C-alpha cells in the first residue's frame, strides 16, 4: 500500500482502532475454544477477532449481482476448506450484509450472524482432516465505509453507482463471507453480474464474458493462494485495455471514467516489472495490470497482480505497488505487526528505481533525509509497533532503515538477501523475526544491535547504526 503524505501525518497523531465486532456465542479469541468449536479469531494479537480457527480455507468462489441504481448486492459464496480439528461449529467473517441461507456439504446448516461474526453449525460434526464446502447466500447494501483503520475503505460507492471494494487490513468481509486473516490464504474466483454498459473488474486472469437479458457477466480467477485483503471488486464503466508483459504474462488495465489520462503511465508497466525482476527474481504472479480510479482515496493498494490506484498515482507509486507483488503478495504476512516485510521493502524499491533509472545518489538522499527527520519519525517502531500504528513509520523510516541495512552488509550481500528471501518464502507466510535471522545468516553478521536500534527503537539510532559502512562520517 502507498499512502499520501497528508494521510501519514494523520496516522502519526492518532491511534486508530479497528471496529471488529465479536459474536457473543463464541468465546473470546484469547480464550481456549470449547471442544469442537473453531476459535473466533485466527490469533493475531492486534486484531484478535479477525479470521477464525478450526479450518484452513483453500478456495473461494464468489458470485455476485450488483445493481448500481439500487446499490444492492446479492451474492452466493462457496468456501472450500479443510478442518484442522473436529468441528461442531465454526465462524466466517461478514459485515453488514444479511445472510439468507447456509449449507455445509450441500446440507442446510444452522447459523447466527452478529457483528462481523457468522457462526455456522453444520448438520453433522466435521471430522478433523476432512475437506468440506460452505455455501452462503447473502445480500443487502454493503457498508459504504469502514469506521477506522489506515487504508480501510471497505465498500466505496460513488454517486454514479460505481463501487470499489478495497482496504487493509479489512475489506473482503464487507462484500463476501471470508476467513479474514493473512494467515489463511486461498485461491479466489469471482463471477459478477452487472447491468449492460457496466464492467466488473477483479484480480487474476480474465475469463469468458457473456451477456443476456440486459446483464453482463464477468469472470475472474486467481489460482494462487492469497490473503483476502488482496482480493477486490471494482464496478464502473471502465475502459479495458489488454496486452502482455514481455514475459508473456497477461495484462488487463482498467481505466475508470476520468482516469483515461493514466494510459501512458500504465504503458510503462513492463519496464517496471523487468526492473523489479532483475532485483528480486522472477515475477511471482500469473497476471498483471492496474485498476485506475477517478476517486480521491488516500492510498493505492497492491490488489493481487492488479493494483488499485488513486488519481495521484505516479510511476514511483506503480513501482511501490509492484514491489508488493513480491513482498506482501508472494511473501505473505503472518501478523500485522510484520507489516515492515511489505511496506519497508516496497518503499525501498522506490529508492532502487530512482537510483537505477533516474540516476539518484541514494547515499546523499539518505543523509539529507536523516538530517531533516523529525522526532515523530524516529518514535515510530517498524516492528511490533502496536495496534493502529502499523503504517506510521514504514514508508519513510522504513526506507531509511533498509538503506542503512544495505550499507551495513554491503551491496552484493543486500541483493542476495532480497532475492533469496523472495525465493525462500515464495507464496508462504513469514514473520519479521524470520527475516532478521535470514539477514544474519546470509550476511554472517550479528545484527541484533542494528535491528533493535532501527526496527524496535523509538529514538534516533546511535551513530554506529545511523551511519554504518560507507555512510560513516
């Protein structure tokens, strides 16, 4: 995710708390659930009721019908999962919408829906290790906007009736039932029915489009397992352009009315992907492109293989969001405290692009930014920063920290660290402490002091860590 400077300032002066409701029928996420009951949370200490326990989702097939005039959504979602314990009852996350029917393995199931927790009781207990399907029929008017959370919009509706579903850490549960945690990635398929003249855009590869009775059906399929916040649905009167990267990966660019001037910028995508591939290894996604909006949202988001951009998008923003296709979308978070794995690395990718393609002297840039850095910047922790502060320092301090790390270990070792990390954790969850151990192994150095000063510290690092290696004064 890339945010505007104004949004970052707001983040530094306020603590944002996500409003995730918990079903009182379920035990608190911090408590051990009763035998046969999946936990009401996946275990992230920052968002204890996010996600659910007792199963591992493997795929979602979401079919929706949306009418821009009434702004109502009707959906049927099918999740396939494996039970990780014997389950008499389990949960899915779904906000604001009304559930009409639930089936487990094609049999009617009892359910209760309160807050964001959809509690499901199958007709028969599910055996540990068994594969099962959950089909949910639901509908209503999705929430227009989440109440809190950096980058969290949920379901954004324009006056024209156009809608965009995106946000981080929450977005998917605003429009389909889901295990909403980065810890449970799954493949994703979307079938979207919209009135003729409208276009539904999502992630993955574009399937067959068909029309009839005044409606058009769009199909999208992402076969790679990804966290749900990387899924999206955008419905507007898009101008669609299809092409391919030089590697053969299909590209779909979607330009909302008013965003047609971004076509020249979008045409540089192959250049960006080739550069990033030269630094991090082969492109890890099966599709590419961008969704270009004409609505003033304060962030861009790395929706998988097809990032979503605000009108203020620039080439450096595209570099940032595409760096996420390696760091964030392929190497996946485990907890939101690990967000530096995503944002610190993507922010530094912008620096690498400026150095290689624009001739920037990064040592000079680093020294200049260190000199003007505020106390607020240094006070932001980059790891275990606390709920609501995940995005406070990862863009500016995060890039500085990565350049200092590069100077500490040397250019060749730094490049090896990134390429081997991207390969080792390709399409797998990771933690920040794992990254630290990886850096120490590749570099052969004890970097505990460096990591404590830069990533856990709340003050300006000591001189030895602030100006390591060639940066030494």
